[in-house]
C-alpha cells in the first residue's frame, strides 16, 4: 500500500475576527525585534501541549495566517529574554 504524499489539510477559520492580544509571527516580530524563525521555533515547543495557543485564520486576501494567544506571546518573550547576548567582540 502506498503512502499518501498529499499535504495535510489544516483547520482554519475563514474571515474570523481575531481576539485582542493575539498576534501573528510577522507583526510580533516587528514589534518585539525577535526573529520570526526564533518565534516559530519557541512557539512549536508548545504546539502539542497547548493547542489552544494557536489559531489559523483565512484573511481577506485568501492567505491562511497563524495567530498566537497572548499567553504564548508572553512565554515566547520570557524564553527569548533567557538567551544571553553575544559579547561585543563577536
């Protein structure tokens, strides 16, 4: 029997209003100056244990955008602040 190679269809809401405090990776990155890749990496650590922290919304342009709950935003910021800054001579 062959394995299916079709992409997994993910659940999303169409044109749903996002609650206050929820942010997508791009807007959070611009606001916080944290790399979008690092945001995604930290967020993924909570994906299985806290599925309620994530919502996918289909916007007016037809793009599916993932938003993070305010609680997850706080956890990402806390985790980011645990990193040590690189020395000036690096």
